[in-house]
C-alpha cells in the first residue's frame, strides 16, 4: 500500500458528490458498516466518515477491508494494512506520515461522500 501520488487526488472519471454531512456517527454505528452488509460500508479518516459502499476493496476478504467500519487513520498514515495499525491513534506519527494521511484524506474527499463525523458512544 502506498500513498496516492499527487496526480491521483482527482478521480479519472468525475464523481458527483453530495454536500458533506456532519451527522454524528457513533463508534458502534461505524463498526456496523464494516462491509459484512455490502449495502453500507464506511471508512473514517481523522474522524470524518466516508461512504465507500460499492467499492469491493472494502468488503470482507478484500485488500482494504481492514479499514472498513473504523477510523484507520494510523494505518493509512503508515501505509500499513495490518489490523493493529488500523486505529484513530495518531500519537507518535512523523510529519511525513501526517502528510501521507492528509493526502489520503484528500484522495477520499474527491471520491466518496462524507456522511458524518465520529462521536464517542
């Protein structure tokens, strides 16, 4: 897994996105959108919840399912798909890793609808 190249921030085909929402999404609600039900799949980055429904890469057994149903910011920053790294904890990340995470946030923002913000249960 590598960070998106700068030219890859914009999708090849234009994506019609809805206006971003800031609806509160609990950790339980986020966890329920882990790809087991392919009709609702969410990934959170820095507390922002993206609807990745329809992208098979986030379904069980697929390469990025480790991020489905959780805030996997640390793993994205580290370019890691290890389950232990798929957390929201940013403590100890380098400036370069934070930049990688910001690049992933931009990448997702150009492709997926923002459906809310993660709130504590």
